[in-house]
C-alpha cells in the first residue's frame, strides 16, 4: 500500500539549516512525502537571519505565520477553543490541516542521510508514534540504570520510588525533587516519567488514531504544547514574575504531556534508533550562542553547496 506522509515543521531563523533539513529529507524520503506544513515562528525576531530561501526551492510547501509566537511559554489549555491561539502552538496548524493518516514532525536542524520515513513506517505498526524515545540525559531513572529508551514501557515506578531516585539523580536532571513533589498529575501517576516523550526532532505520528484523541477534537493535550504541572501563584501588583518563586513545579517539554496522556489511554510509541539515517545538530544552544549559531549555519551552507548544488552569492 502506498503511504503518503505530510511533514510538520516550525521554523525560527536558521535559513541554511532549514534548507538542508528539508532538501535532505526530500532527497532520501521524498517518495513518501506530499505536503510540508511550514510554520514561520517569530518572524520579527528571525528577520536578522534573512529570508527562508528554501521556500523558493520546494514546490510542496504550505506556509503559515501564526498571530503570536509561543516559543517556550506554557499553553493555556482553557483557550484551546480559540483557533488563532491554538495555531500558535508548535506543529498544531499542520496537525489540523493535513488530510494524511501519517505526519512526520521534524526540527529545522537535521541532516537526513537515509530513508528516515521508510524506517519509521516500518516500525510504527501497532503504535501511535515512532521515533527516538526519551530525554534520557535528564532522567534520574536512566542515570540509575533502571530505564532506557527501549525499556520505557517496562520501568513504571510509583511515586515513592520515583521521588527516591530523583532525590539522588546521579547526573543531569530536569529539575529538583521539590518541584516534582508539588505536581498534581505527576503525583497521581509518575509514569511515563517527565523526561519521556517521542522526540520531535524527527517523529512519525499515526494521525488517523491520534488526531481524534488530541485537542481540539479530544482531551489529549496538544503535541506541540509546553504544559505546566505544579502550583502557580500569580504575582501581586507591580511584582515581577520569578520562576520558582511564583511557581513550583515543572513545564513539560514539547510532546511530553501528549505522550503521557496517550499512554494513560493505553497507546504506545516505538523507539527507533535514527542515528544511521539522521544527524540532529541540537540547535537549541544556538539561541544563546551567536558564534555557535553562525558556525552551524556555515556548516549547513557548505553541505548545501557541496552535496546539493545550491549556489550562493559571495
């Protein structure tokens, strides 16, 4: 059966890396791909980077610019009935507009080396999503040797055990144990653990099953939403908001709340090692390091010139 996939991508700056992400994806997995839902995040802030020239190179891009930039602000779930607000969440516009049974969520800082879509399609049967599972580098269960990406369905600690290992994390940790203790949802059920998700730098979603369950059609929190779990105190008149003063708790990263909700409904994700077919350049650090940003942009430009024949004026 011929399976067609739409691509969901949110883009902030990085025009060379964005072009490499999409051109390499089309080169290696283009036979699977129909439309690319391209959302331009924070166009004012990205103006310094120059125009996204990949828009001129690929004919199958559907462009959208949201009315506001969410970046890492957590979502107000009471506003999910407001379409402009909802479409400001990462990937949500394409999530609602695609007519395909499969959607590939990608970052704009990847370099595809092989047929990543075919690899994920082979792995997804019986699962709701397929990709690399877990932010294990910030998970205490991983640092204690109790869990890993391929074993996340097996290790399901209760609250007492989870807080015990979080109190002695033995490595880099998402947050301190005090913040875990005040999270109502996490206290009810710590599994899947708060560093667990299918990582959205490249993940395939079974939209035929996921879309009806996900807001605005269902109750599952959106895939692209940062979601707060904890205790929030509103700042007083004239008082500036201060993290860990005005609130205790955590903000679930992209995909985490969705992953938790879907697993609580009985669905699972297939862990797939993508290293043989994909490089992820971990671009979040470039938001805070101009030298690193330009280094990675020049690296992508060199690959575009050498391997894809794209010519740039000097």
